[in-house]
């Protein structure tokens, strides 16, 4: 019986993981009926929501799996009796496990899946994910003698040893039951080749995070150190094709991009792309392995992956060519993956609509719908995250200004090319806070046909000028670099309650933006610039709302000038200071949801 004789029904174990989700998506798009095996109803809902978010309109089935009980699938094999192929993406990718924990996660699951597969009447293939460093094991060695197992786990570390053992166990058990199998041996799996999306933050991703945070003092390896990568969508497409290819039966494929740059060059390329400081020093892997981990910041189990070995990719390349699978450009894929990691703060930020995009030649963090017709510019010294709840709640888009938060560029000097690119061509409502209010006014003054309205929150140029201390840039920089979330909250709001909302701003200030913020703060005291922005705001003929807190008022001069303008609505929030988005979110949300009230024509 061949795949063309029966309807294709794929069962995916580990469907909630990075590879599993993308594989379910690839299979469904290929027309297969798909059942996603997950560990809980909550996990099933997350998978289904993820699929809908990627445009999948057809439904999938989900089942709950528990490998700790005799019947791992509720209802047993009869619950999925029409399954024709199984994809085993289950297992645990984590360093620092004990041998027993690793064996249970990665060897035990293989045994249970094969036992289950043996009872399926229409099964044609089981596809198993192994690994590029562990594939090609001899099933004749199973079962491993206890002494050999102990030695392997000591030598390789629990994670890698468990993957070596599971590779051999999978083949041995499948052969015993007469089950047709295919093994894929992927290298380090990075994000989607188009979106960069990935929620996996160990291994190479952790090293990139060290670069981003300025914690890397040297690059590992030399010009021959090869840590290859493969994008998750390419791997998923390969697996979906391999499951129904008769020639793939009983074969193992090493799936990786041979064009991956040497490790140090890869990290240097990614570091430059995300604007991180790239160390010039390179340290051989042999030296790293002899140093304590508190110095290297490297998990000892990861060091074996840093080698000059090459891998037998010929059969995978031939297979891909036959199935018209094109390997995406590795450098572009790495850049998109790195952008996704940065935008999501390496897993620390919520998985809302966050992305790093290029606007006017500036790498720019955006949060919210990309086609939103409301755009928020945050102020100093905070970042877009402090406005994200309000943006998401109102359907707006919020961005970090150039040189601030997670955006690239140098600062205000980038506005000439950045503003027209970030506001776009269609009419838009601009909302600016503090420094962001100046950006909104400048955009409206230069491109009035593109701006429908202005909402200016705590516009510094209409408020009393800050004291001379803010012009002492070294002191301001030092304070910002050392301030804790609690201390910054007290400084900005007079209370500690906004500390958690400021955690990401503190991280940005500490690692990269304190100096730029200090420079911007000093510039806001310029009488000439303040006058220029004030005059530009007065020239705008569209609806304008100016929002201030009663504890952070406009100057009497500004009140008199703008109250006299028929297109301006002045609003004061009782008890608010300069950061009402932190202290008075409900008030701000209500105002953003309310049309601007204009004075009666005079």
C-alpha cells in the first residue's frame, strides 16, 4: 500500500513545540488530515490559536498524550485508527538535566511512540527527529550495557547522550515491529525563514543574547568552527515530504545549511546586524573547555557542538532538489531570526505583535498591527513597552524612536528619513508622549496631508523647561545606567508601583541606551528647538488634543496660546504627572477611545 492508495492522516507527537507547530502547519497546507498530540487542553488551544494566527483556515484534530501511563493516548490506537504517518517531534531540548531525566524525556518517549505505532492498522511511516551530531547510530548496539551507558552520559552530557541512545533505540524498536521509518538529523534549528519566529532561547540563541546585552567579551572558535543552522519552516517542509516518499524509507537525512558561516563569523554578522558590540577577540574551543563556566558563560554540554566536523548532507540535498525544496538564504534567515529574538527580548516580552523592521534605513521596534492607522511615539526615558498595553488595547501601533529602546539609529538626526517611512502614506492619527510628542508634531508639520490628528501627551515643549542638572550628560547617563526599576519608578512617578512596567526600559538603559537618552534629555532644554516645535504644533490645522497631568501642567503661556485655537482640546488628568501611561492607564485609554472635542467655530 502506498500513500496514494489511502487518505493521508498525520499524527504529530510534540505538536506544541517549535518544530511540531510548524510541521502541523506544513502538513495541513499540504492537504493532510492532521492530529496534534499535546499534553493538555491548554496546549491544544495554544496550538490551534497559533495556526489560526498563521492563516490556517481548515481545522485540525487534537488529542491529549500522557507518556507516564500505559495508554498514552486516550482511547488507545482505536482513537486514531486512520493514521497513516507519525511524526515524533516529542522530547526535551535542555542542558543541565540529570541522566535519568534526559533518558525519560528522550529515550522513553521513543519506546512509547513505537509501541503505540505498532498497533495502528493503516500506518505507513514513522518520521523521527534525531540530530546532526547524534544521528547514524547502530541499532545492533541496543540494549546498551549499563557501563557503556554511564560512560556515554559522562562523556557527552545527559542531553546529547540521551539523543544518541534514542537514535539507536528508535531504529531497533521500529525494526523489531516491522515499522517503516525515516530519520531526520537537523542542525541547530532557527526561526522561520520569512518571519524569523522562534520561541527557542537556548544554544545559539543564548549566545546571541549575550552579544546583545554586551556580556560577550570574546567570540568562540576560529575560522573552521562549524555550528550549522536550518530554518524551522524548511525542516518542517522536508519532514512533510519525507513521510510519503517511498525512497525515504529506512533512511536518515542530515538537514542543515552547508553555507552557514563559521561560528565566529556567524556571530559577528548577527551582532553587527542587531547593532550589538562585537568583540574582536576570538577564543579557541579548546581554551573555552578548560575555563570555568562562570567565566565563559557557556554550558559545558554545548561545547561539543562547537567543532570543525562536516556532515553527510548529500542525500538530503538530492531529496530537496527532487521535491523542489529550496534552502533559504542563511544570512537573511539569521538576520530575521535575530530580529525576532530582539523584538521579543529573548522570550522575556509577551508574544504580541512585535517585530523589528526597517523604516527609512533605521531598524525599528514596532508593537501592534502593522496596518494600524494610529501610531504612538513614546517619550523619555522609557520605551515602547510602557505604551504597549494601551496600543494593543486600542488597536494602535507603538514604535521605539531611533536610538532609543530597541530601535537602531542615532536619534533625532534620523527623523528626517525615519518619520515619513514610519508614518506611511495613508492618513494616520499620531499620538506622541513627551519627546514623542515632538516627533509627532514634526511629522504633522512636514506631512500634514498624511496626519489626521495629533494627541500630545505631556509635550515637554509646552511645559516648564527642566533644570540645568539634566544638561549634565555624564551624571544623567550614570544615573540611568545604575537605576533599578524601583528607583526609576520613584523618579518618574513618585511611587514604586510602576517598577515592573519599567523593567524592560531599565534593561535598555543599562545595556545600550543610557547615553543616548541623556543626550536627548539635554536637547529638550534647547529654547530654540522648543520654540520651533511649539510653533509647528500651532500651525497644524487638524484636530489636536493635548493631555497633561495636574501635577505636570503646561506653562501659562502655552495654555493661553493653545486654548485660543479652535482645533485644540486641552485635557488635564487629575493627580497625574509626566508619565500618565504608567499611573493613569484607564484615563489615557478612555481618552484615546474618545474623538477629539473641538471648540465651536469662531
